[in-house]
């Protein structure tokens, strides 16, 4: 009997804090999911309206009405309309960051990684040429939006420079120009492709980007030394 009493006493009893934590964990998870869903709904509604009406002509009230939420709800997720475009830009920066990680991993040539990045960015952009035109117009006509773009461009340039530098270190890319300059020029080409496509989307953005890349990459590639050419010939005839 004493033994049974001791065993009962050894069983830990739930504390008020553990009961509170257990009871509120699912609720917290649901609340976080609802926040994520609401933010995504606002974001998608904003982009759709930018494409339809233009950035400057779209109000916060238009966005909240389209997303079916209260006007004040918008500011719980985006301090300003500019932050919607900042989120759009952040998604593109994330694609470049993933490419840098892939280049570092070294599982395939860096130039292949860059070509895939060009197609990936174009693929993201092909959702709506109207949206791209609206975003470019906002950059051209709205100083706060343009300032935000400059921040993103600088970050993308840094990432592109790191990618090119890796390619130079591995002998894939020419070294007669600095990595920073090649990174800037490659970034400019990527931007030019999406802008040109948005103005004349007569084919898919991805196919356009792939075709342009086929013209660009031979000019980035490092020249083969006589030894490398000799090895390549031996490999082909082996």
C-alpha cells in the first residue's frame, strides 16, 4: 500500500503553466495560419489590382475591399503600399540567393546555374505582363518605390557578383573584367529581358530568357587554353 502511494506521489502533476501552454498551442497555430492566409490574400489582391488599374491608381481601400478585410487590417501586414512591391521584389531576391547557394554547392557549372536563374526569374514574371508594366511604371513615377528598388538592385548586384566570382575562381568565366562589372551587366540583361517581354509578350517569358541567355553565355565563358582544347579533342575522339 505504501508502495502504491509512493508511485502515485511520483507521477508529475500538470502545472497551471503546462495546462495553459497545451490548451493554447493549437489556437496559436490556427491564429498564425489565419494571419498568413490574410497576408497572402491582401498581397495577391494588391498585385491583381496593380495589374488592372496601375499602382498609383490603386488605393489601400481598393485592396482591402478586394481581399474582403477591414481597411485597418492592411496596415497590420504592410505599413504602406510600397511594402507590397517590396515583398514582390524580395521574392525575386530570394531566387538569386538560392542560385548563389547552388553555385556554392558546385554540383553543376556556375554558368548553368545562371542560365537557370534567368529562366526562373522570367518564369516568375510571366504570370502577368500587365503587372510587370505597372511595376515598372511605379518605379519610374514614384520616388519611394524607386528608392526601394535601388535597395533591391544593390542586393541583387552583390549576389550576382558573388556568383560570377565563384565562376571565375573555377575557370568558367572570363577574368579580363571584374566580377562586379560582369555581375552588373548580367543583372542589367536580366532586367532588360523582363521589361522588353512585358511590352511585347508574343512568346513565353521563359523561352525569351532562354534564347537571350544562349546569346549571352558564350561572351561570359572563359577562353579555352591550348591545353584545354587539346584535352577536349581527345575526349571527343576517345
